[in-house]
C-alpha cells in the first residue's frame, strides 16, 4: 500500500471516530439517582391498592419489621432507567389507575409519593412514577417484595 493510501485510510478512520464520539447519546441524569430521600423522620406509611387503603404508623417512635424493611428498601433503591419521560399510555407499565399508591409521611408532610406499576418482563425491576412527574422509572424488584411483606402483615389475622 502506498503512503497516500495509508494516509487516506487513517483520515477515514479518524472521521469515523469523531462521528461516533459526537453522535453517541448523552447519559440520562436520572438513572442511578436515589428513589427516595432519607426517611428517618417517617411516621406513617399509606398504601392504596385498588379500593383498599392500608396504613402503618409508628408505635413508640418505631415501625414494625415489615414497614422498616420497606423504608430501608426505598432509601436504598436507585433509579435504574428512565423508561419513558412522557408516556402516551402509562397503563402499559401498570401505572395510572391500576397502580398501587405508596405514600410515606412525616406528620402531615409527604416525604415520598409513588405509583408502583408492573414488574418488567425479566422480573428484576418494577416500573414506578413519582407523584406529579409523568416519567416512568425502573427500579429494582426489591420494592415490590418489601411492599408485599407489609401488605401481608396488615392482612394477617
């Protein structure tokens, strides 16, 4: 190969590298963000599922084991992905009218308010929306697991 051919190939390669760097998608800022702030001040957890409303409140400043697990899960969960920032049909993800609603309160102040939708197809995550935000987020399936423990504890005789 001639020097001229080698220089030509090098320039084509350089142009491809510049193109790939310039056109790669920017990382979303929401993934890896915490799902919830510190919940140390929490005094009440409310769960609305279909037409049933359940609540767990602190007793002598402490939650029961199931509610404590749910609060710890909420604090530790990270947003894994923004699935849709403005979905046309949030019901596709189990959000909207069919969603379970979870609120964590400190007195009258809301610390966290979420719509909890369906599990993702792999079963490794759960679709959620924060109150007042149309974006559908994906978080770990631990949230659903801990939520079900609280519901089972509340419905046990």
